C-alpha cells in the first residue's frame, strides 16, 4: 500500500509552531542543550516518533500455515473458486510486504478467473499495480510484440451467445409456413414485416402472430403504446430477416433493447447487448449505458461498461457518479454488473480508495460494502479489520472497537492492536497492556506483539519489549526510531546515530532517513543532513517532513545554504569515492546534486537507477531509468535506455534487439554492455560465453568513465571464472581494483579460492570489508574462506548488519542438523521465516521435518514454499515425496 495509517499520537500541530529556517540558522557551537529544552522546543519537535501505524492488512500469526492451507485448497477446489483463493494469497503477501509475490498472486487470480467479470477486475487491478510501466508496453508494441496480458479483453468473446429456443419456436421453424406479411402501426406510420420471421423472435410474438390470439388473424397490429418508434420497428424487422444490427445507431439500440426485454426476444436482446457493448469507449458511455444495463439485465454490456470504468480507476474514483454507482447499486444490480466477483471488486475499489485517502467517506463506504459481500471467515476478518482501521482514522472509536472485536472473533489476532489503541485512548493503558500480554502468552509471539505492548509500559519494560520486538522481527522500524529518539533526549547523540544507522544498513526507510536528517542537524553535520534529504527526494520527490507540514525539497534548499558549493569536478570526485566505498546512499545524494546542474542528465539518471536497484528500490529505479530515457541526448543513447527498461522488466530478447539497434547507429560502451547482459540472460546456449566475453571487450574499448569500466572488468572476470580461465579473470579483477572498483576484491577472492589458496581469498575479502561501508555481503562471502569458528563469527556479523540475508540462518541450521540438534536447527530457520517468506528457508525446514519423520509439518512447509514459487523443481520433488507419505 502506498500510504499508511498514521498512529494516534500524531497530533495536529500549528504549522507555525516550528520554523525550520530559524533552526537551520542557529550559530555553530551555540546549540541549546537538549536537557534544557521545553516540550515545545525545536529539538523536541524534530526528534519525535509517532506510534507505529495500525496496518490495514491481513496479518495471520502463522502465515506459513495459511499459505499451506490455501495451496491445499487450490489442489482440490472447483475451478471457479481458485481466483478467490489467489486473492486471499495476495492479501497474505500484502501483509508480508512482498510486492513481487503480491503481483504474482494477482496474476494467478487473473489467469484462473472463470468469469469475464473476474477477468476484468483482476486485469484492471494488475494494470493499477503496474502504474509507471506504461512505457514498457509501448516499447513492446514498437518491437512487434504486443503485450496482451492485462489489456482490455474482448467481452463478447468471453460470454456465451447460446440462445435457448422454445419448443414452440422450433415447431414454427420446422413447419416452414409460407411467408405472410403483417403490418405494425406506430402512430401514423406503418411498418410491413414478415409474420413468420417476427414470430420466430420470441414465444410472446409467436403466440400473438401464430397462436390463438386475434392478432394472429389481423393484418394490421397497433404497437403505438409499446414505447417503440417506427425507426426502431424497422430495425427489428431488418434484424428478423438478416440477424444483424450493424447499421443501427446507438439511440435506437437502447430503444430496441428495452423492447426486446419486454417481449422476451432473446436473440434480438443479445444482438443488441453485444452491439452496444462494442460501442462503449469512454467513462461517459459507460455511465450512460450502465443504467440501461442494470434495468434490462444486459450481461455483455454490463461487463463492457465495468471494464471501461475499472481500467481508468484513478480518474473514475474522482468522479462522484462512478462512486455513487458502485456504492448504491443493490445486490441484484451488482450481480448483473460483476457476476460472482463482488468481494474481489470491492477489495480492489477499497485498496485504490485507501491509497488515495485512507479516511475518506468513499473509502469507508466501499469497505462497508466489502463487509456486506464477504462470504467466509477469512474474507470477513479482512473486511472487518480494514473498516476498523478506517473508522479509527476517522475517530469513530465506538464503531472501530466493534469492528476490531469482530475481526478478532473471526480469527484475526492482529486486530487486537486496534482494541489496545482504543483502550489506551480511553485512558485504560493497563487494559491495553493486559490484552497484548494475553495474546503473547496464547500463541507463538511475533515482533509486532512486543512492539505494541511497549506502548503501554514505561522505562525498562518498554526497552525490554522493544529489544524483543527487534529480535523477533528486525524489519519493524518503530523500535529503532524510538531507541534513537530516546538517546537524543538523554543527549546521547552518537548513540542515536548508531541506532538509526543499524536499520538503514539493511532497510532503506524514508522515516528513518528523516530521523537521521534531524539527528545530523543536532550534530550540525549539514553535509550529512543534506545527504539524507537528497536521498529522500530521490526515493520520493513529493515527500513531506515535519509530520507532513514541510516539503522535503524546501528543507533541502535551506540545508544547502550551510554546505559549501561543489563544482561538477568536485561531484565526480566525490562520486568516485562513494562508489569505491560502496556507500550507495551518499552516491545517491551526489547524483541528486549533479542533476541540479547542467550536466548530461540521461547518464546521471541511469547511474541513479543502478544505485536504486542495488538498494532494493525497483519502483524508484524504474522511474529513474525512464527519466534517463526522457533526457537521452541522442538516438543511440535513448535506444540503450529502452533496452535496459525492457531488460529490467524481464524482456531480454527485446532488450538485446534495442542494444543491436543502438550499436548500428554508434558503437558505445553502454550498448555493448547491455548486449552482453541481455545475451547472457536470453540465451539458453552455454557456448554464448565467448560472445559475451567479446562484447565486454568491445565495451571496454569504447569511451566511458572508470565507474562503468570497473563494472565491465568485474563482469568480464566473472565470465572468465565460469569458463575456467582463472588467470585472465584475475587480470580483469586487478585492473578493476586499480580504478577503484572495490567490489572486484570479491571476484579476486573467488579466483584465489579456486586456486586452492583459501588464506589469500580470506585476506582479499578482508580488504573489501575494510573499504566497503555497507559490508554485510562481504562478511557473508568471506565466511566461505575461513575455518568453522571464523565462518561462524562472520555469519553472526552478517546477521547483525543485515538480518534479512538468509544464508547465515541456513548455514547455522545446517551445522546444528549435522550435530544432531534437530530442534535447534528448525528453531534457527523458524527465527527468520517468522519475518521473511523465503523459499530456501522453507525448503530446508521442510527437509528437516521430513528427516525427523514429521510428515504434517514437512507438508505444510512444502505447500507454503510452493505458494512462494510454484515452479521450483526441487521443491516440487520434495512435496511429491512427502505427500506420498501423508497418512
């Protein structure tokens, strides 16, 4: 979710209460002491940490169990139920914060959808999730590969056109009566029709014209009171003869649709329905026609209108007419509009609305409908919890309490956070503490439980709970921020900086960067403060600080006044130093500063995208890559960026094609470098290594700066290693190190190791550790080259520096298993699995359970792992083996 729910402790403050300008202009050496500050002082206002938000997500206490249950149900449920199970899987991954897995679940829901309505809903949802990637689709189309997935679907083709012809009609058609004319009078006009053909339109017409009614004997029949115009009747007559409405204008089609429905003319109604559906192209069309759709029960037209509205969901939700349509339609009307996809529809609408404005009336009303259409406990608990979060934000506390209570009763233990917050607001902190303590004692405790309980106790107990929260779930931001802020209040500024650096070492959080910015201001380290605010603006150009009251760009301008001017040459020198030190955040800051000059922006945005990928910020990286494309200074440069955009979204062959187009215009480093990457990933032929080597050598012969040449030398060394050419690889790594490409130490260490010189490999990685600012990966790699005790020490350091890296947990668990400490080995894996849904961790734990003979737990982990990656071959084999042992 792109926005989050702010804690209740974020009180509204007068925007004039803080003056960043006056704070930034405090004279050096004359900062007032923290201990002497009143609660309204600038420092107290700066170093303020809000309560952690109540997340509006499905957060089961054992997500592995839930994923396993979903996988088991998917194996046996009817096909029409699969899309809703994948939607539930999406909600689990959403609670875990894994965007890649969320999208894959949505894609699976879209693929398994059995109705056109669900196909439309999930297709629109995927399109919404892929905002900002429209350029990719355009590039694919230009390359001759039109990406049809998630595009508008042919509604008519997805809805059956079979018509049940009554027995009377069949008899009539078989008898093949001699054609007779019948005249329909409408006002002063007469329309001559074929009696036989009109009688075949429906049973009522057959009874009228061929049955025992007097009209069957009449040559002229008056239809003036049946709301059909002469033009409409002529079109119906033509349809009875030709079966076509192609030349009929839209206004007449609507008239005919009503008439067809009244006289049960199913073929006519369906033809009308499909013809109208093909004409819907805009929101105005959809809104105008939806009223007829609902009144006349026109399934094809309804689906077509729905598709138009959902595919432009952001603009549509800004139109009150669209919002009112979804909110006020009754169940029967919605059944026409979305078939069985009611819950999925309002899940989608609610999520988009929460991202726009979490506390709006529209969000609340969509969630009320989500509650109405929930069909089972898991759907209900999600709907209750999300609506409870919105009621809480709107300060509708009694309603929120009831909803959180209902969510807890439905099985969503995380909703107890809402109950505890509301008790605390009422002044019953002890009751809040008891509620959370009861949860901790009744289930396997998770980090969020201790984090929440810390809000309702003081001093040592709070610190103890926050330490436990970090131990159980290091991804939680609040404990780090609270400890840093508390250190500031006791004048331990360096301690605060150390604490916030801990989490920024493995998780790039905007809130933590903001807090470190303020800490740097207290230290009067304006260069570091500028670094952090520029990094913030790189990640989120519209970010606002001081609890949303001041634009980060404004603070950036103010801080820059306290930092000396850097020339372009200074910036490049600084960028080399940062790149060499593997200081990616500092590098982001330097590039941000360079972009404000007249330098070639395409190249700088491209470098920015590379850094953002290294920092695990793929969305921001894609935004920077697209900016590079927009600012390309030449056609061949633009083609390279197009190639990288395609490559980064998995379209390797198309990326390769762009590289070749660029080279045909001008031989350049980046074009050859891209071609080498794309060829390596698009080719299944292992013999392509020689071609990749040739391409990298071509790249190195082209002009470029040492930052990129170092990367190319490093990559060339890796290819040589894979080919067994160790001396050539070592030569590449040494050349890379001479131009300060620090990461080449890792490649050179690998060469030493392959030459059976572990000591030299260990020393090489030690050199990298000493040079690199972010060195968790270096410790991890060095662990391969030391003895068991050194390896253990290095991996403990890795976990301390970056607890999200999974290899150390796997290694320690394997060692414990080798020592026949099965329970300890499983506990080591479980420690990481609790906060990271990782295939390898689940795979290893499943294997350990199988080894112990615990088939049920092994099968659970297999199924959860296959939810993470359903095509992993080793996991499929283990699952098959374990499944065969299930009683």
